[in-house]
C-alpha cells in the first residue's frame, strides 16, 4: 500500500518504510523508461539501475507520473509501480527461488502450535489470532514480540532455543511426510527441464537445511538462503537477489514462489516473477491483489513455471 505525503507526492511502501526508519533512499529519474529505449529493454534497464543501488544499503526510488493522475508524483521502486505493464513481469525465467514453510513443507500449523506452547512455557498466554501473523516471519523478532520482550533480551534467546528444540524433536520427525502433495515429484520435473532451484526462507540457514534434509528434497536445490545470510530479513527483498546471484542468473529471470502477500511484495520489489500458492498461510484474495500468478496446488506451480521456461533455461 502506498503512502500519500501530500496532494503531489505519493510514496511506495518500501520507500515510506525506509524514510520512517531513517535509512538512505536514492531518487532515480524515470526518463530511462519513458524516452529513448524500447520495451521491455527500458524496464529491464531501470530495474538494473535500481539493483545497483541496493548493495550499498539504500532503497531505490524511481520518480514518475503514474496511472495518469494529474501531477501525481509517485516515488517507489519501479517493480512496484502501478504504471508498469504487468506483462513486463511475465518473461522467460531461468531459475526459481522457493519459500519453505507453507510453500514446500506443510509446517505452518505446527509452527503456530509450538509458538503458542513456548510462549506459555515462558509465562505469556497468546491467542491463535496473535500467533498467525508471525508465521513465516523471522523467528527472533516474532519470539520477542509475542510475549512482549526485546529481541536482545536473554529470555527471548532462551525461548527461541526452546522453540527450535521442540521443532527438531516434534516436527522434523515427520520427515518425508512434511512436503505438500506433489512437491517432490514437481521439483524433480522442474529439475528435469533444466531449471536451477534455490530456497529463500525466514528460517536461519541451519534450520532450513535440517528441514530440507528431513523432507528428502535437499538434493533438488542449489543454494539455501536463510535469514542469517542477509542484512535485513523479511519483508526486505534482499533474499531474492542473493539467491539469484548464487544461482548465477539475473534476478529478472527468476521466479519467486511463496505463500504470503509479503512474499509477493518482496518478489515484485526485487524484480522476480511473483508466483503465489494458496494452500499455505495467505488468503487467495490477498495474494492476487498484487498481481501474482496464482497456483492452487504444487502441480499448478510446475505448470506455471514450465510455461515460462525456455528449452535451455541457462542459456536463455
């Protein structure tokens, strides 16, 4: 959701958040889109310019007129702009980056149950409604916010350790039964088409590796990018470009598959093709609101990705 500063200036969500947190923002002209270059090269060049800003820790803000609104100055990453044709996202892809919990592994219910249990063990009674929004987000801030503790409080560290202990003992034991229906077969199909695969998750990398190993699908993926491998966690979009870089594929040639509206916003901001699954945490109407491709089963994920994969993905 954009933030209207006054009648002339509207800020994209990521830009507004960065400014409110006093993080650096770099303003970029939209001339590269509107003049002198054809489509889709103009959009690809604009995205490349924005990507060049991010490694320095700044948020790119491309400025332009959007939606024909007279005099409306819109300041936000180009991939978030309403004025862009949605077809620009529907390009050939050369790789896919998957979320883990709620996308590959049927773990959200167990995560919610364990978070509630750990909070109770540490003297905080929380409701299902309070726990639900934290599922799929980095554990440390969630483990702190639910009982009202600071992230760096020693109590938070003990609660997080207890949660991971219970997850390893009670969830990982389900092993190959954890992936959603069709996941293992579908991933093998995609690999057979020559599509490189990665995982980008809010879990720390060690926990993600354990879960992937337990499910029996670790060998189907290349890099696993956990929350401990990026400077800023969800909802910052850094994981997508990091995974694309490790796969050796331009970020605009990657798809991002996830189960929450935050996953989809992250994908769009980073320039990845957003593909949403409806069987995880997010409601379908929320997932579709940002323009993501909607899949109601993993079989549909495979079909959707296959439609965007060239005969030789790594050379496209």
